[in-house]
């Protein structure tokens, strides 16, 4: 079956421009996560969607960052007025077991290939 | 604040050598996951350990969860160039109704032929 897909794979933009990054999760996965990763480093949590609940936005670094998830499936991460420090790989992951009430297994996440954002 | 310390951060070894990567925390986790990430790709789950003291093996990789479920190790025997990549550990905990992960900073492994 299809995995998590992200688009575009690469995005080069000028400082001050807005960008939109897209994530298509695995069908049926209720949980969706956005992370940011600097070169060779670990994952920085940005935002988490679980079903119809209000998203956990606790990781967003500033109010220039926002995300939405339409119809419980596709998600878009928007960065307004981009800055050079926003340059990174943005990773999306989905999971079928984000709830503690899930009957089995654990919150194992499936990642997309990421979008490499470069702000000039 | 939950913290998950991963060490070493960088490791460069020769083919055939053994190595161990550690993840440590003062927090108890319901599970501990290990992922590997190759350049240009997202992390891929290798294994999940859930029981204190649990040991899982995946070919030449051995994963162990500490008895208190606060720490974990990944041991690679006779490393191969194909093992090169970024290894990430992630500890799972419950936050209200949601299961969340806290991530280590990763171990960048280079296995030289």
C-alpha cells in the first residue's frame, strides 16, 4: 500500500515569502505529526493532529508557522514570511495508534521522505 | 520536562567492528522505539520494545529495554557499510488521552569499508 507522501520534495524560496508544504498520510491513520530536522540532527516536534481533536501546537516555533488538516487526511504546513533559520527538512509522519484507548500496539510512526526547504 | 539523552552523537568505525548506542532518561516510557534514517529519506521504524528487560534481535542488531523502562541500547555486531545512517530512539508516554513520543537527538553512524 501507499506510504506517507510529501510535496514538494525540495523548495527554494526567498526570505520573506510564504511557503506551503503538503503531507498525505497513510489512509486510515488518525494521527499526523509534523517535525523539523536540521542537517544530520534529531527531530524537532512541531504540531500533532489526532482525529477531530484540537491539534497540539506546542512545538510551533513562532506564529509564522501554522498547519491544518482537512477532512482528517491531508495536512498543509504553512510558513509565513520565511526566514533563513527556517531552512531545514520538514518531515511528516502518521500513526494509527495515537490514542491511549487504541486496542493494541503503540504509537509507531510512519514517515514521509520530507521536504527540504531552503530560504535564501 | 521529558528528556531522552542519546549517545554517542557521532560514531565512525571500520567494517566488522561492534558498537553500542545508548538512550537514557529519568522518565518511564510505555515503549521505546528505534528508527534508522538514511540521507534524503524519513526515519524507518526498526523495532519497538515494551517490557522492562526485553531483548529483541534483528539480524546483527540487538535492542534492549532497561528493567525500569527508562533506558535502552542498540548493539550492532560486525557492522557493515550498509548500517551507515542516523539512528534515532523515541520514548513513548501518555499525555492525557494521547500517546506522544519524545525523541533522542540521534547517533550518526558511519561504517567504513
